[in-house]
């Protein structure tokens, strides 16, 4: 049986000037929940902000807030006065023992219909972000849709609420306990997309002919999270991405599925769509010699350098041009003696090459470098 958040108003007033105490009258009043906001912009917790109208009497009022069967963070519950903040004061809060409830004591300078805002963090109500991309037949444009999957297992019903993330348009939807909803969050048609083949020498085999089974080059679609492409307002949450391609006959084919991480503004949304055999890289180490040997007093080698030469043959069997990203790793200290292709040094040990290949074209990479101070 699900729980329910309840607000009950109790009023204390002076029973008479000659009597020193207060008489307590309990009013069985349940103010209905007013405008409600469900904030899903923090994956660690869902913030609920709801408004209610309390009928306050002049003097001391007690408001009971109970959450039987509702999964909320007790320490996060806050109440703020909205209508008469200068004349209505929250005096204190108390927690009855062994109850899922608290009591606010509120002093009111007069009898009012007071609008208050109650906020708290609710557990077991969260969201998933999913993406669906449809690439054009020539793979130059991507129609991207994002959906939010709202899941509510908190124990509380929200008949109507404004659901917010930190990007995209807010939407008004109710969500009931044990209910799951999928809602369109944003639609960005015609995004420029780049198809990228990536060979990473630390991950892919150097000689595919010596490997049993299918060996391919990983292929990704890259979409820039930028205003020029129709995005770029804020970071994109991580989520599952499924990519299709227009088959040119009014239908689509499935290219692949991937799980992405958070994509900041200005960075690329990268989606792995499979491996390709249309580009083949065969890499070999042609030379690795020890040089500049340093010995200790016992004539044992304690330090040395190496002279190394790597050759990679790259072949494009496609009928279309392609750009291959090659990642080469040189650990430790090193100096490049000669390299026939330009590269970008990503960090101390990583080099990245952009190799442009014409249709049915070939290219060869030659790297001659020294590694220093090896043991």
C-alpha cells in the first residue's frame, strides 16, 4: 500500500485572558497540493517543491507534515513562507517519536490564507535519458531525438507537476507511484555528423592476418555539442544512444547502440556504431635496438636508451574517402627522430594522427624515435 504526504493544521489560541494556558483545537484540514515542481537535474537526488495554502489563525499554529510510506530524506524537508514573510514566522520544528512526521510551529500576526512552499528530496523517483539518431543516407546529417524515462517508485502520487532537467524544455506531467513514462525531451534535426574510424595501437592487433576471427576498425559518429549544430545550450546527460540510417527507400537500418557519458558544451557526442573491415591497418616494429648503455661498477647495464622504428600500412578498400584517426603510444621519456606524417601530442605518451585516405587509397606511417633512461 503506497504512502501519502499529508499536511494537517492545528491551531492554538488564547482561551481567556485570565487563564495562563492555551487550549488546543485540532482542525482536520488537509490543504490540497498546489503547483509542484519535480527537479531531475541532479542524478543523486530528486528535489520536490510544492505549494500549499494554509488557513492560519492569529497566534500560534501547528502544522503536521507526515510521510507514511513515502521515501524521502527527512533532513531535507524545508518550509518557506510566501504570502506574508514579514508577518508569518516559522518558530521551530519538532519530530514526534516513532512517527514518520514532523510538526512546524508557525506564528501569524493575523488570520490569513497563507501560501507556503514545502521542499524535500525524494528517493526512488528518477529518470533515464535515451537518444535516437537517424543518419542520412550519405551519413552527413543526423536527426537526433532525446527522451526522458520518468520512473516513480517513491510511494507518492503526483497528479500534476512541472518536470525540470537542467536543459531542454520543461514539461507538465503527472506521475503516479509505480508508474514509468517516456517523454520526448528535445528534437534536433539536421545535425552535422562526422564518421570516424579509429585505430588505437594499444587496443587493436598490429597484424590482423595473424588474428583468428573478424578484426575491424572501430567506427564512431561524432556530433559537436555546439550552438552551430543546434545544440550547445548545456551539457548532454549520459544515456543509451541507438543509431539508425536512412536506407534511401523510405525505411531505416540499425547501425548500432552505445552508452555515452556526460558531454559538456563544446565537446563531441561520440557513438560507437560497430567495426569496419573496409579499412585495414597492418603495423610492425621494424627496429628496437639498445643504445647508450650505462653500466655500474660491476659492468652491469643499469640504464639504456632504445632506437625504435615503427611502420604502419593503411589501406582503404571503400569506394569513398575516409579519415582514419590513429593513436600511437610511446611510454616513458622519448624523442621523435623522424616522422613522415603530422601528429598532435595529446599527452606525454599519446600521439594522434589524422590520416586522409582517398577511395581505394593507401598510406604508410613511419615513426623513428628514441626512448630514454630505461632500466
